[in-house]
């Protein structure tokens, strides 16, 4: 195919597959709980299962949603330095609604350059969780998680990055260098160049190791 959509899918799959539904990136748009989905059987296994709303430190404090089976995989994938569970819900829609509420006060996005450089403000996640609980609408407080365990994550990296240069495989199909780090979904070469592996899902690579 000439172009990939949403991490490796062809256009037909992009508009028909349950794996590319709107609720993958915007959980509050999920409608599986009312019996509506591209593939209800798939949604029963993925959207109508326990979901967590979490707080994490990446380039900043952010809020996110993931299935219970994706912890801590999701946090590692996004390059989080630490994370804490905020709420636990029986479906993706409710988790998304809580995320929308919390995103009024903190971001739901990551600055990937700052994340790779480890450039973020140190924040007490337990205190921040307590503060945000006080701002949450009463209808969602029944789903709050009592688990205040903070998960700290370290990544194999030779040194902190002072500069970050992204590799574009379309423009530079051949890349030579020393792998000096892995953080989130990025491979770091020569402590400067970074390759977003997730961005090139669906591509075929040949790797030669010397």
C-alpha cells in the first residue's frame, strides 16, 4: 500500500476495523456499553473489560486510559517515568468520561522531545491524585482507585539527550549508528537521532548488527 493509517492499517481497515474505532484514541466516544460497535464481539473483549484511568509523568503530568491487562506496558510504551492508578471502571466509556473530566485540569498529551530528554517537573503523584479527586464530579467518585502504588520506570539509555533529531525513514531509508538508548517507542542512535518505531508500523526493516 502507498500509505498507512493509524499505525500500519490500510485505508479500508482504517474505516472498518474495530481496532481503529474512534474510541481507541478517544475512549469517551465508545458506544459498546449500549450495544453499538464496529464488531461487538471484539468490543466485549476490549472495551467492556475493566479499564484504568491513570496519572503519569512523561514530559509533564498527563492523564490516560488503558485496559487492566496493559499495565505497565502502556506506561512503558509512552515513556512514562512514573505512574499511579486514578480510577477503575467496568468499561472504556466511563474511563473516557473520567479522563475528559481530569483533562480540564491537566494534559492528556506528551511532548515527545521533552520526554526523551527527561525534561519534566518532579511532581508528587499521590498528592496530585488527591487534589484531582477533589475536582472530580461526584458521579464518578465511586470508580476511584484506592491503590496509591507509584510505579517508577527506568530505561536503558547511556546518557541524557541535549538535542533530539528525528529520523524520517521516507527521506533517509538507510540509517547507520550505535544504539545508545531505548525509551518508550523510540530507538536512540548516537545519543542524538531517534526513530519512532510505532510510527512505522506496517513497514519492513532489515537490521544488520556489526
